[in-house]
């Protein structure tokens, strides 16, 4: 299977996230080696993460966000209660009216 090319907006977002992780690390006076140890990754992985390598597993990004106290932001990315488009699409599928079902003669109390 031939991998699909990464769309430019996706690539830019991943590179920005890498730069932001690098900046957050440096602001906290952490070395790349220290961050690597905290997230359970190699030094090379942290370097690739900060460069915006799209092949970095998501769990390393999530662990880095956890180290910086920002994991909740990842948790809120596609919160179903806040998904305006998804909720609107679901609302379009709602029936116009709801009818009660006729109970069968042999049906129980439910």
C-alpha cells in the first residue's frame, strides 16, 4: 500500500506542535534528554518530535503534553458534546414526530 502524502495544512500543524513542544520544554528549563526520560522515549525520538516528524507515535505527543500540564487540551479536541457539525448532522436525522407503539396483546408490563 502506498502511503498518502501528508496535506500541507496537516504538515504545518504537526511542525507547529513540535516547535511549541520545544518551546515549552525550554521555558521549563528541561533538556531534551530529561523530556525523553519523562515520556519514555529516546533522545532521537524527542528530537524528531520537536522537528515535527509526522511518524512520531501519538502517545509520545500525549505524554509530552502531560509533562507540560496540557493533556486536557488533547482530551477536548473532538469532544462530542462540543462537536457542532456532528450534532447538527445528528439533528437532521431526527424524526419529525415520535409515535407511541401499539402494545401487543401478549406483551408484558414493559
